[in-house]
C-alpha cells in the first residue's frame, strides 16, 4: 500500500507514522521539515496528559520516501491531506501528481466543513474520505509529535457514496492500532465534531490564549462554550441530525482529561499562521443560518476571531 502525505504536521505525521510502522509504504511531501525528516524520520511520543514530562512510549518511524517535489513521488494508492484547510487551494497542483484518476483515495484529516466538497469538485471520480480525529496531539518540533490522548477516528465518505474506500481505510487504521468508528452519515459526524472544535478552538484564542483546562476553570468562558455547543446542536437538528445533551456533557468530561492542552487553532494563532476561520466557524454558521438556526453566540465568536486574528497579523 503506497500512501502519500501532504501536510506533515501533528495529525498527518501521527497517523501516517502509525500506518508506516505496520508496513505501509509512506511517501511524504515535505519542504520546511525536509532535512529533519530525512535525518531523523518521524518521532512518535506518547506522554501522560496529567504529567506532561512523563513519557509513556517513544518510537521512530522511517518513511519510504521524503521529497520536496510531488512529481518525484508520483501516483499513490491513498493521499492523506492533513494540511490546514487554508492551504487547500495551494495543494491542487501537488495533488495532480499524486492522484491517479478513478483509483487514488483522497483522505482528508482536516477540521471543519467544506473540505470534502472542495476535493470532490476537483477530483469528481476519486473516492473522497474524511477522517474526524478525536485526539490530542501536538507537533513540538519538526518531525516530532506528542500524543496526550489517543482518542479515535471516525471515517465517512463524501455524500456517503464510497463505502468500500471507507472500509479499506478503517481496516488499515485498525491494523495500526487506531480505534475507529464508521460514520453512517458524514454530515452528522461533522456537526458532532464541531461541538468541540467550535467552542474550544475559538475560545482558546479570543479568551486570551487559554488552554483547555483554563477554559473549564473559568465559569464565564465555560458557560459560553456550552452555549456554543447548544447552537451547534440546534443547527444539526434542523439538518436532520440529532445530538443528545449527554453527548455535549461528554465533551466537557473528555476535555477535563486532556490537561493543559493547546487546541490546534491556538497553536496556529500563536505561531502567526492563518487560522481556519472559514472551515471551523464561518461555513457552519452559514449552513446553520440557512437552515433557520439562530446562532448569535457563534456570530459573535466569528466577529471576535476575525478581529483578533486581523489585529495579530496587521491585516484587515
């Protein structure tokens, strides 16, 4: 099985590294991290969320190929897209070299909504699969990924039309030791994932650079997180997808076990990189309002994120 990876960040390196550790032939498209990955490979580190300095496991995985140029890699059986959604447009030229029409599976391990639709519009004859990653991982240095909570991945396909591709991917991830869930309806799964991403990624930025434990410890910010979840819950219901109150409560319980975790959007913001405002917040807001949902808290959060990110970058 030949797997290409675009986006060698935390999520991409973690899962691609696990797949390579059980025999997949991993080909990584890397630029800024090229030299480090060539020298050291992928360093997968498992740490205790409550005791961050305590290592549980560490292993090195050496990919089959690391290249700066997509044509050197060529067509793959799968391509894992783990880059931020803000780079989707820029990825197209590289994907043209890695995707064989009607054969290559495109697996998006990205946050938010709109990614499957985007890739399907450019590769209409290829299977488009999304993996919703419920996990705590951070890239702490080039090629180094720390995992604080193993979690699980929920897989579904664009418009639920590629079940065989989903089964193929689930089998491979299970072989690599990853807990997986089959999504019966990808859209429903995306709304559920947003119940965590919208409040915790967003509030971590606008509340002044908070880790998840600080959000939970602040009564006002924590209450706002619950309101945002409830707005997502209501929008999902109008789309025909029921999310229970127990599921919302579970998000808080899971988050308590994460310790002082920095959500990925906060890491991007603090590093001066573009934040995925469209995919994680704006598109869900637009879809919710189109369904007739009232989402004033999310509207306010989007405005705050736009302002905070523009102030940080100096752009309007």
